[in-house]
């Protein structure tokens, strides 16, 4: 016995229910990606308006929300995100505090000489 759900036709059985679920998720994925993209665009516009009005604190909150949605959209896991943050931090530290082109000469420490006095 087959059932028809919209454009998807299935037969009764456990395997077919799993296949139906996968097919529905595959059909919804582009829709949800497009929806996320439009939400990100709308939040970006609101963030720009907040910055123009001088409300940098609220704009920062929206920036974090936008970042979270972009991470979700691009399916970036925690390890990848952490590696990116570490690389950006190191790059910022190098530009803020560049290494000295000429290292300071090393001073040779003289050993203290102990004399035994009798």
C-alpha cells in the first residue's frame, strides 16, 4: 500500500519512513538556507542603522547574532571556530606588538665568586 505526501510517494514500512524523513529534510534545506540568508541581510541592515544612530552596544549584540547565524549557515563546528579565533588573535598580537627587528644584545652574567675565608 502506498501513500502520497505532496510530491513524495512512499510505501509503508520503517525504512521508507526514514527515507521519507531524509527526503523532506533535503527539500527543506535550500529553503532554510535562503531564509537564513535573508534574515542575516535584514539584521545587517538593522545593525548599520544602529551604528548610524550611535547605538554601538546594540549593534555589537546584533553582530554577535549575525555571526552565530553565519556559523550555522556555513556549518562551522566549534573546533574550526576556535582555530579561526586563535589565528586572528595571533595576527592581531603581531600587528599590535611587532617583534623587534634587532634583538637586544644578551648580557653575559658574571658568576659570583665566593671566597672561603678562614
